C-alpha cells in the first residue's frame, strides 16, 4: 500500500539494525524509539499520538518481557505491532444495521475527499453482501455532483434517488428525508446519503450537515477523509466531531504516494473507529478496515488473511477442483489457463496482492518494475488461437505461430515464450497434483524431496575416497553387510581383516582392488 511506503521502509530498516543485537541495552532501546519517533513524524502522524505511542513502546521495551525474551529484537517488533494496532483502533468495527430497515448511512467530509465515489463503492460492496442499497443525491452544492453520483450508481448497478438537478438548486435536507421515505416505500434495506462538502471548515457546512443528520436520524455517520491530507486531517476530524459527530471513519486514496499519517492519527485522536478503506480508483478497490492487518502491512509482516479472502471471492471452488483434476490427468489446456488468469485479474492489482506477502518490501524494485499489462498481452495471444490450438499446443507450427503473433500484435518470440512457459508450468503442476515436488528451473534438487523413479533407483555404493576401502565396502554391500558396522573386522590397514565373522574377500574382489590400485 503506497500510502505507508515511506513509513514502512523506515521502520523495516530500524528493526533490521536491531536484529543484529543479541541483547538490548537501554541505549539500544532509546536509539530504536528515537528512529521510530522520526519515522512517525515524517509520516505526518500527529505529535500527541507520536508521544503517546513512543512512550508506551519505550516502557514496554525496557520491561522484563523483552529482557527475558529469547529473541529481544523480535519481541520489540511484536510490541510495536501491538501498539500500532491499538492506535489504529484495536478491534475491527463493522457496520451496524438497523433492526427495522432501512439502515441509513450518512457520508460527511470535506470537498475532494472522495465522498461521491466512496458512496458508489460502499453501495457496490453492500450489494455483494446481499443488501439492496439506494443512493441519495443530497450534495446539491458542488457542480455536477448529482450527475457524478448517477454515473457512479449506474456503474455499481445501484439506483439513485435524485429529484433535484443540483448545481445550487434544491433543498438537500428535504432530498435526504424524501430519499429515506422512498427507500421505505420501495423496500430498499440500506440508504446511503451523499452530502455536500466545502474546501474548508465553515459554519454553513456544519449547519447543513447537522440538519441532514437531524432529519434522517442515520444509524451510521461515516466521516470520509483523504489520506493525503496530512497533519490537517486531525483538525478537520475534530471539527466534524464537534459540529456533526460521526460514528466511524472511512479512509480514501490509500493507494496514493503519501506519508499517510492521517490514518494513524484520526482513530486515536477522535476515539472513532476506522471502518472502511478505499485503496484505488476502481469501484472494487474498497475493503473493510482491519487494524491488525494494516499494522502488519506497515511493518512488512504481510497480510495473508486479506489475500485469502480476495482469492476466495474471485475463485470458484468447484471450478478449482475441476482444474486440479485436469492437472492430475494431464488435460490442462490454454483455455483453462486463460480462465484462471481472468479469475486472477478479478482479485485486483497484482502489485497490491504481492505487496501483502511477508517481506514484500525486499522486492520493492521488482514490484515497481512489474508490468500488469503483461496479463492483457498474454490474453491477446491465447485469444488469437483457434479452439483446436488451445486444446493442443503441438499443433502450433511456425506458420500458425506467425499468424497468432500478427493477430495479437505481438512477436513470434512472445508466442514461443508463452507456449514454453505454459508447458513447463503444466508439467510442474502435474507433479504437484500427484504428490511430488517439482524441480524449479534454475534451482537444484529440493532437499528432502522425492523425485521420480530414476532417483529412487540410484545405485548405492561406498563414497570413500580411499580406492581400496571403497572396493571393500562395495564388496560388503554386495554381500548384504553394512560397511562400518559394529561387527566390522579389525587388523588390516584397509579394513579387509577376516576376523569378526566377516567373510574374506573373493578372488574377483581382490582383482578389482588390484586394478584400482594400478597393479595389473
């Protein structure tokens, strides 16, 4: 997540230096806390939040829970993680729905925070969750705000109640009230009221928002705040809390290249939980906010749970079982590959998904250079093939590959590389499906992995560097005696003594020994 990029880099580097310490002295702790304080201040976290945070971290880092820990550095990372979760709100807070529908959700915030787009994202998310939302256009102040909400609503597949044209015309309080009545009449179970904002805090804005809240009596008032705002976010949040009050916070533009201190400040300063986060421009770039997962992302510990949830939402379990069976029976085709790739794209940005893996900061340069359009190019190549060619890549001779390259706007080399990668991947997945461990190109055999029959049938023999001893041990193996056993004879310098119950070497074995020693 780009918003916390700088903060994450600074903290990761701080802990990297800390891990070289076998035992932490008070000076080590003070130095670490000092670096954490600088990182947070550079990220625009409110000063009062930074003071409280670093004070708690220092107190706990100097306590017995670190001094007696087997790995003090990891214990400090755990402490910082727990304190980050605390200032982000602690536990996840979900939307509270009315016992008697419709549930009324009012959006408030400054102009430019992204309220209108957020209304569409929230409506689409609620629709996926099985609700029937209605959008109400009560922002009659900003030019074309009503039109924008209608466009967003159409994209989300959600109806919009907009009796007034806006652009300064109409009563927003009346529209909001009538919108709730419309939802009751047509049995929508959620109403999302989009309200007007201003470029800054003023009395007129607060009065209008307070009047709308009084008229519709919302179950949730969500304060929408731009993550790029910086230190001023805290002042804005306090002003809205005093003038209108709100029950939860929604962070927008978390994908922006910003220091993102607002996210670490608002929940702590206002005491109101962050409920949702908007992570991109698309209507699907929206997710419930989990304080523990966000803290893990900031500390580069990964966010596997969110990654799993996205995969479960995008992939069909029945289809996955069919694909697994195709791998096992060696019937996986380019058509199946295309379907899997299209499902992968539904999960969202690949960069974002890879960024959820633990240690992703170490792959920062690779992630930045990754071109997500490569998936689109691959799709174009496969879609330029005939159904028969997708089923059987062996049909792809030179002329067919040239035709496919021209049809997809790519080169023959691109086509060749795709086919080679597909065949290699299919072979590896077949091995996995049958319980084996594939050999990754460019890597040696995996320790502990059981390869094919060739490896199992590998000839057993002595590995001794002494030719005479090797010959003797091989002879013992041939006779079913384990070399070097407790009953091994003693006496001869080459271990060929006849005592201890071991049979003396045969003439053939002695001849082999002489040949090894160079005696003809």
